[in-house]
C-alpha cells in the first residue's frame, strides 16, 4: 500500500490487499480498485483497531480470520471466507497475532489462487474493538486474578511499587494466598479472587527480569502491597 491510498487509482491494479491498515478507504478509491482485507476476528465481533487484544480481554475462547471485501464502513464489508482459531488460556496477544498472521497469509494465498467466490453479508451481534488505552492496562488488584491475567497477556500491563511504575510482563493464575488485594506473598499477589503469580516484570527505567530476581532486590516488607 502506498503512503497515499489515492495513488493506487491510476496504477491499473485489479485488486488491493489490506492487513491491519487502520484507516477508512474512500468510495472513489474502492470504485477504482476493489480491496480485500484480512481481519483478525470472526466478524461482526470485534470490528475495529484492536480485535486481538479485545478478544483476550473479553475472555473469548475462539477467534479467527475473515477475508472480507472492504467498503466505506468500519470492517462492515461482506465476508468471502473465515477460519476459526482457539485462543490459548495463557497465550499473549503477540503470540496469538503471529498465529493469526500465518493463518491469514495461508487463506489469502488460497483465495487468490482458487478464486474468491461470492462474499456473504455479516450476521450476528456487532462489537467494536477500540484501541487499547494505557489506563485499561492498569492492574486493579481488587479484580479477579483471571481478569488480571488477561490484561497481562495483552502486554504492557502495569502497577506501581513504592511510587514507581512496575510493568508485569508475565503471570500465572494460582490459588488464593489470603491477604488484601495487592499484597505480596513471595511472587504471588493477592487479588479480589485467587492469586496472580508474577513470572517476569520490568521495573521503571530497567529491562525486563524474572520476578524472583526483582523480589530479591526489592525485599518487600510483610504486608506491603503493589499499587499502593
């Protein structure tokens, strides 16, 4: 895709292919060059900019790829073909996106080789995958551990420790440890329901390190909490 989408009008191309483009393409461009989009969700669920992240945050167990005709709406075009893909319980957004990219590439090659066929209009409940805001990645320890783990899986989840930001890069849901939300019990944080084991963290101004190495340096006092 060129920097200015309108530049494709006079190129003589027969079809444009778009993946994660993030912009509405105008009608005059679409009239000159039909466009095909590989969208990483099972439309009409998760139309928009962040379908992978929203699927994880919502606790979806399945997502997929849709090859769709682009129209002037936001991921509203009819779908040529779709393939489902299960979401791993601990899979991160980057890991899932890589698998979806492989699936989408294979689907594109097959569709372009064998022909697109006739697309089918989208049906079902419409949901929108708006861009993730930094505040949504804040770990509120009153939430259940399963919900917090989803936030970590999206990437750049954060809390605070002694007044500085601490990014949680990896976690695991474990049994409850007792204590108030945010309280550290070794590498396990008490939450509103269950415990969240810290696997890898990134202290402010430093690179990511194993949680055990961070704890040996931080030396939390008994009853000290994250996010305080």
